[in-house]
C-alpha cells in the first residue's frame, strides 16, 4: 500500500483575489453614494445601505479588504450625508456620534463577516482534503482487499496442488502393493506353477485380501469425494452397534494374521439412531488402522460402554501409539506419515461429526494407540426408553457380546 501524503494547501479553494473584493466593494460604495446623495432622507438609510458593500467585500476577499472598504464607506458617509456636506468636519454632536458608530459598525461587520468567510472556506478546504484522503484510503483498502483475496486464492490453489500431489503419491503407493501382489500370484497360477494345496490356498487367500484392500481404498476415495462435495449426509435409522461390529470383524478378520482381535461389547449397550453403512465404514477404517500398527502376537481390542447420552466404543492396540504432535494431523487427508492416502481416519471424523459424535485419539494403558468413538444416543420411533430396538410384536432384541 503506498503511503498517503498531502501537502498543506497554499490557498483556500474558492477564495478570490483581494483585488476583486476591493473593486466590488468600492464600486458598491460609490453606487450607493450616487443613488442616495440626491435624495432627502434620514442618515440611517444610507448608513445601512453602505454596510452592504462592506459585507460583500468581506465575503469575496476576506477581513482585510472589508476593513479598507469600510473605511472608504465611512468617508463617503461623512462627506455625502453628514453636514456640512462635502467636508470632513461634522457640525452637530449627533452627527459625530453617527459617524463614529457607522465606522465602528462597518469595521466590525466587515471584520466579522470576513473572518467567518475565511473559516468557512478553510472548513470547506479541509472537508475537500478529507474527502480526497478518504477516497485515496478507500482505494488503498480496496487494493489491499484485492491483494488479500488473491493471496487467499493462491493459498487455496497451492493447497489443492499439494493435495493433488499427495493424492497421486499416496494412491500410487496404496495401489501398487496390492496390485503387484495380485499380479504376481495370478501370473504364477496362470503359468501353471505347481504349489502344495496349503500354499495354493494361502495364495488365493492373499489375492482375496489384497482385492478387499483395493476395494477399501476405492471406497475411501469415493467417500472422501462425497464428503468434500457435501453429499455424505447419514440416513439415520435404528442401528444395533453389535451387528455392525460383528459384520466388520468378520470381514476384516483376515487382516489380523499376526495379531489377535478381541471384541468385548456389553450386552446392554443401547441401539442408536445412525447410518449403519457409514458406521460400518468407520469401524472398518479403525480396525484396519489398528491391524496395520499392531505388533506380532499382540491384541487389538474393541470395548464399549454407555456414558450418559453417549455410546462409547474404544479400539485399542499395542502398537507405538500416537504422539501429541501428530494427534490432530492424522485426521487430515493425505497426511499419513508412511506415505499412504491417510483417508481412513479423516473419513471416520467426518462421518461421526455428521452423526453429532466425535472420534478422539490417545495412548492406551498398554502404551499403544487408543481411538474413542462417541455416538449420541437418540430416541427414534422404533427405540424404547432405554434405547434398544423393539420389534413389531413388542419384544426386545437384546445385544450380544462377541469375542474373536
């Protein structure tokens, strides 16, 4: 922003040359003297009339010119209207008083009007200067706002470009491994390589697991695009969390080849109003994250409890845990420290926030990672006061505890 600087004006705008006021004032005095001199009337009328040129001179050229015109008007009044006519001598005491009063009134009036005129013009000049400075300041502010808007646009473009590069890098990393595994295994099988039955079955299981992994990656990418587009609103219906967790654990059990998965949900956990498909995606991502970081021969646990109006589900592992420095970053897309897409946890947060819940990360008592999911317990048309589903015959479907 360029610096605003204004020099003090050398003259007041609207102020005319002193010669203009002097000429107009003297002409006015002469004209009034010529008009009133032949007329026989009281001296007060010419005195009042002669004040007018003094005021006009003050308005045109200020106080100094008004004083000079007032002196000339006083001389004209003395010579033309106070006896003896044509002489500066004044015969009568009343005329002396009238002449002195006229001079005083003329000088005072001219001085006062001239001073007010000067102040008015100075005020107008200051107002014009302030208006000009305000216009320059407004232009500078508009330019600053334009530059800030442009800077924000550039920042957004840089962030988009960063995420694009991170997406390409992460997707290529995530897709290359399962695709490479599938290609190698299927190439060997296609070429007729002979394996032991157990090895053949393991290879087929590996292809299935890697295919499911690809499916999860694509699902996460599609889910993130829907979240960013604002079209990922949950379809809230009565949902039994036990059923959701049981389906997820059955599907991801193949990921826990070295670690062991334990699900310990109390039977009295209430049902919630939620989107079962989206909760399925939440627990799938959390368990996949735990399986990836769990050491060999360790245990990944899923625990749950009711906490007032909230349903708490905890997923804990015995891995390295999550440091405070990256506790918030792991919920940002494409910020995974291992080069992966890092979409699972951001999707979990987005889904749970859409449900009015949260997901928090911290260290567990076993020095591993702990993710706590909080889901509000809402009463729906098919939920009783304790939050459990009720079938059409009025019977309750109790929740079950599952252990894998």
